[in-house]
């Protein structure tokens, strides 16, 4: 990561943050300590908000175990290839991307971002690339920082401010996490891309009625396209569907890592764990958004004018 490139802003006054040793500081001297593991808490919310919004420790542990066994690797691989494809297109058009900041909001313990970084490092190198992950759950950020060395993680609330400076993110990932269209617009560069990953209505469908799992909104895809439509247009979508074969423990981890964790009665957990040889299907869609063309041109023109003014 370039020494001088630090795209985060202060959660108090929104001035740029500078990194000085193990501290992030703004001009007004608001300062935030970095943990030894390289993450920082930029959240101003109270503990109550965090308890209500972020994932619980048990959910994070279940997700780490489940994802670590590779059950969602086909999704991660498809996402990696789709993102890489965009770099190949730039190369075909002989465009050399400048410093590229890739960020995930609601990153959990960083499984997808970590795999994307490994994938791109092998193909594009590490120079002029930087990676950031943000989540409201401090424990998620702590776990993520412990596992991924060259990614900077921070605690913040996507519903408030994403805390990147304006236009500083080139690729923004939002995977099974809350969204904020206004903030996505603010932080993404003019030519930036937004990748949103959602479960399809038939994801784990065979398990939903049996265990009383929360339903997936039937019009989720359409709802998101509409929610983002003021700023972004859907440029591409890719569906991924495959069978999952699980034992009781794997099934219980899978359910525990989702919001079902908060809703299922205790007897359901024992029946989940007692099941064997479960077959169900995973079904996701990767939605890739670009800015509307006119908007992108206006933003680029404004950015160039600013550069010319120095
Ligand atoms: C279903 S998990 C997905 C995590 C990760 N993207 C993955 O797929 O492995 C949703 C994540 O969003 C985070 N989250 C929930 N509300 C949030 C908010 N308001 N701001 C930032 N992150 C939030 C949770 O703490 C959790 O880590
Ligand atoms: Zn400040």
C-alpha cells in the first residue's frame, strides 16, 4: 500500500485521517488508536446499537468454521473471476488503473475479501492495490485482522457513514450485508464498480419449512436494483447454484451464521445437529453495478477540473 494513501475520514469531523505510527489522526486532533493486530474502531455508536446490529461472537465463530470448509468457495471463486475480468478489460483497452482501493462493507471475518486479495495478488501483484474491510461488529473486525495481514479493517456503521473519503474506492463489495446507496455513491470513484451478493429465494429452500428458517424476500434482487437505481445501473448479474452435502454440525454452523441465530428456539438447534446426510442447494446472485453514464462523465469532469485547479 502506498505510504501516503490513506482514504479514511474522521468519524467526528469528516476530515482526512492521517496515519501516524499506531494512530489515526485528523487535523482537529481527533485520534483513534490502532490495535496491535492492525485494525481500528471508528465507530461512535453506543454498545446497545452494536448489540442490535452486528453479528454475535457465536455467529462469527460458526461462519469462520463453515466458510473455512469451502462450502461457499464456488461463490467466492465466481466473484474473484468477475472482478478480475474487469481488470482484464482495462488492460485490453490499454488503460492502466492507478492506485486501486478495494473495500468490503459488512465484511464479517473477511473470507471473501481475503480470497479476492489472494487471487488478485497472484495475477496483478500487490503494488498500487490496497484493501479495506469494514464491519459494525468489533469482534468480526478483530477476527478478520487476525487472519488477513495486508488488509486494513475498521469498525463503522454502514447505515451512518462508510468513512472512506469521497471517490476513493474503485471496487466496493457488499456481500449478504446491509447497504447504503447514498454512501456507496459518495465513496465510489466515477469509474468505480459495486458488487452486491444476495441469496436467491431458492437458497437452502429444502431447509426453510423443515426448520422454520427466515424467508428470503421474493423480490430482493428487484428491490436492490430499485434502491440503487438513482445512482447505479445493473451492468451484469451472475447466478450460482449448486448442491450442498452437510452433516448435522455443518448444518448447524450454516444456520447459526445467519440472522436465524436470533430467532430459532433451542429445540430446533438440537434437531438440526441430530440430522445426517443433508442435501440442499446453495443459490446466490452476484449483481454488478456501474454508475449511470451521464453521472460518471459529470463526476470525471468535476474530478479533472479539481485536479487542474491543483
Ligand atoms: C451475513 S454477515 C456477512 C459477512 C460477510 N460479508 C460474509 O459474507 O462472510 C453480515 C455482516 O454485516 C455486518 N453488519 C450488520 N449491520 C451492519 C452495519 N450497520 N454496518 C456495518 N456492518 C454491519 C454484521 O456484523 C455481519 O458481519
Ligand atoms: Zn476529526
